[in-house]
């Protein structure tokens, strides 16, 4: 796969920035207002301008609770937006979520790509419909990347916990949700490896093994100090239900660096 001619939608987000940083001149990044993936005219205009071989769709409504309150918005972006991108006929990579699985608290086996989905919330329902739009389009050579709890230099669960412990001396951390944290630069490189592999379909790319925010916070507090207060999602009273267990693993041979390896690199680079 030549990297020239890659259009990155949602280029101002964590993953979009990581991708365009790696690809440099080989990609063109777009975001609102220049590209609105819910508008077919806007999509076609961007594609005509760039004439890409690939589109990587990082555009999303990342607020899970907002999606629960506004299902129309979630469907417009995560379902209809993917349909519009797929309709261009360019090879498409779209990003999905671990929330398509609602594992029971007692589950211990991570979910693989061929496990049947059971969406946990409206956000996940809309993402799963977007997966279908991507995989059913064209000649069947599009790619869906499922990931979870993405973080980068200043955004995401990891910097939130670290900064809270360091600056406030305490953090509230959820103890009843287990998933994988994923370093955005590692995810970006993993996506490019999938694209270069010649394979298609669904891939799980996360930093393994899984953890809970509370366990992660306690590990950080042992190194930098601070107090961890464990809470449950019910106690937080938010709109969208979360899956108690949505740890992902892969059966497709492309894996990211481990959670611990990524955390050590993140802390060395950012602190």
C-alpha cells in the first residue's frame, strides 16, 4: 500500500493528529467546518479535492452520554457519516468501539473479532451500524478498527488520572468497568500496519491487558502519590450505561505494544 493520497476525516482529534503527524505529506487532514461527514456534498467535495486512495475516518461524537441523550446526532455521525464516506468508492478505514460488547462482570475472556456484538448504549448502537455500512460497501475491502479508552499527551483517561493525582492529590476512579487503554500514537501505527497488510474486515487494536480506571489509578498513585477514591457508574449518575467488561483481544495477528510499555513511554515523553 502506498501511503500517498490518504484523507483523514476528524483530523483534529487524538487519533487524527497522531495519524497526520506520522503520515506528514502523505495525508490530508480535514475536520469541521471543512469536512462534515454527515453531508454527502461536503464529503464529495473533499474527495474531489484530494483524490485519495484511502479514507481514514476518525470523526466521532466522543461524548457517550451526549449520544445517549441525542440518538439522532449519534446516528448521523456514526452511521450516516460512514455511509457517505463508503459511497465515495475509496477504501475506507473507520474507527469503532469496545462498547459494541456488553460483557458481564464475571467474564474473564476478552472479546475477539468474531464474537457476536451486544451494544451497551446508543453510542455503541450507532457505531455498530456504521461498521455495517463500511463492511457492506464496495468490493468488501474496507476495514473496521475497534479500540477503547484512547489517550494521548494531554487527553484521555491516563492524563486525567495522572494530572488529578499530581495536581489535586486525589482522583475518583471507576471500579466496575474493565477495558483496555490505548495510546493514540500506537493505534495510529497499528492502523497503518493493517492497511499495509492487504487484509480487510474487523480488527481489534488496543493496549493489553485490560484494567479498570481504579486499578490504573492505584498503580499511578504508588509512583507519584495521591489518594484514589473508588466509585461505580451508578454512583456517578450519568446518562449512558457502560459495559462492565469490554476487554478486546485479537485473533488476526496485528497487535499493539502492551499497556505497560505504552504507559512508560507516555510518562517519559509527557512528564
